[in-house]
C-alpha cells in the first residue's frame, strides 16, 4: 500500500487499517508524548496525549512512513496543545503566550538514546 499524500489508493477494510495502526507504534515517539504531556500544564490530560499520537500518526503517513517518530510529535504538538493552555495573570504580565510556553516545553524534548 502506498501511503504518500498524492496516492489515490485507499484503505479497503478494517483489518488493513488495524495492521497499519500497529506499524505506527514507536517507543521513542511514546517517550516524546509522555515527556511533552508531563511538562505541559495540567489541562493537557490523556486526551491531549491521544491527540498527539493520532495527529502524529497521520503526519507520519503523509510523510510516507509507517512509524511514528519524535519529530512527528514535536511538529503537531503546538496545534494539538495550544488551546489547552490557559494563562494566569503572571504569565500575561510576563508577556507569555501559549506559543512561547509550548516552545520552551518542546525544546526540552529529545529522542531517547536507546529504547529498551
């Protein structure tokens, strides 16, 4: 099955979709999701983590890959989590925005050197 965005092929059945989903699981990307969610404000719950994984999987497929990479998570994180950040007075007074907070969080996320 060709997974490039230009492809006219579609997924034909549920079994093919489930097989594709299993190929997209990557321990390094899971590490990135956990790291981002732990560093994000408490409003980024399990729903935020699920959205990171699902959006990252779609991006991986659009890029022609069957595996989810840390880079996919980092790419989709601002769009997925931006609306979940609610600034308090101090953050507003310091000139912070959801984007600046996310940038500082994402800078700290790196792929693990080895995944067991």
